[in-house]
C-alpha cells in the first residue's frame, strides 16, 4: 500500500488513533483510496475500493431481493469485514453496521443517521454502541453543495479524520460509474471510513429517487 499524498492533520489532542472496525485497518501515514461504484450491473450497490497503486483493498456487494437495503464489505479474499443495513421505516435513514456478516445486536459496531430529516446538504451523525443516549455524536460527516465532497470529523469540527471528493467525468457518465477519491488521515481506521462513504452514497441515491 502506498502512502497518500493528500493534505492532512494529525489527530488532535494527542489522540492515539481511531479504530472502529479494527486496528488492523490503521496505518501511521495518510492513504489515498478510490471507491468506484458500478451502476450498470445486475447486483445493485456494488463498489470496488483500490489504493493509489490500483490494488484492490475491498469490495462491497449488495444483496438483491432483500426486504431492506443490505451491503457487505469484503476483503480481497472475499471474507466479510462488516455488513451494513438500513433500518426499515427510518425517517432519519438510519443504518446499522455489524462485524462480519452478522446481524446480531451484540456485534453492532456503529450506527449512522441523517442529522435532520430534511437537508439541503447531507450531514450524517455516527454513534458507537456505548453512546446509548445519542445526545452527542461520536463522528460526523458533512457533505458540500451538490455532494461533490465531504469531510469526516471525530467528535467536534476541529478534528478532521478523512476527506472525500467525487470525480465527475464524461467517462464515468457514459460507463455508468461513480468514482470517489478519499484521503484517510494517519492512525484512522480506513475500513470505517470506506463504510461511511458507501452509506453516504446510498442515502444520496435514495434522496435522488425521492426528488
């Protein structure tokens, strides 16, 4: 895996790092990832994640004919890393993320929901299982106008842990692909960040269908 070349800031306040999915997905330098969604496939919601060398890191597969939106993040060997699914009849578009291919509540890693039901710019709040009151979020994702970019924060808005921008090109439109460039900061769980970007894209796609 190559070191990233994006601008970054170390975790604030001497934070030793952000491990949500697992410490094996943390490195001491920034990394750049490309997340590409293949739109014109029979399997809805398929993504590939590569590093700056084009080496496959993860794939995300959708489950067809499911009663709810469900995706599984797989490693390069096809092993499930996390599974993510949208709660049925959730006004805030709440998604739940579980370890491996589990749907058991004891294996939940975090939940994600829209900050507000009606939004001009997408903002998502992330809660860890220990945060049962959800009075304050543990992480926040803030999108830009037209969702061309987003920034992910740990705790407050002064501690940036990752940034994403969407690539708009004629090639992507012709071949039915969405492409996202992501910079993950040092000591931050990149499997966690990839999962958040996929959920953001799913929520934005749902919003397009409603418009």
